[in-house]
């Protein structure tokens, strides 16, 4: 399984990165959540951590709204 992070803004989703392990993905997710730029920018509405199965289905694991 793969793990990905996306940001959400007024224009849609933007892929931030893909990770092989859940631990790496959670570390990156937490770092983005605490990044002052994302909170102050005003255009980024949230970030999402998803798990992608071998069949290509995505399941949301975490969501954070700014």
C-alpha cells in the first residue's frame, strides 16, 4: 500500500507527496499541519493523508482544516 498527502484549495486537490510507510507519511503530514505558511496563506483550506490500495482505491486516514 502507498500513502499520499494532498492539499485542498479553491481550485481542487494538489498532490504533495507519496510515501512507502505510514510512519513517514504521518511525519510529513504533521510537519505540514504545523507549517505556519499553510495556515497564513489563506488559499490552502486543508490537508489530507490517504492510503491507496493495490486496486487504486483511496481511503482518507486523516484530515486537517486550516
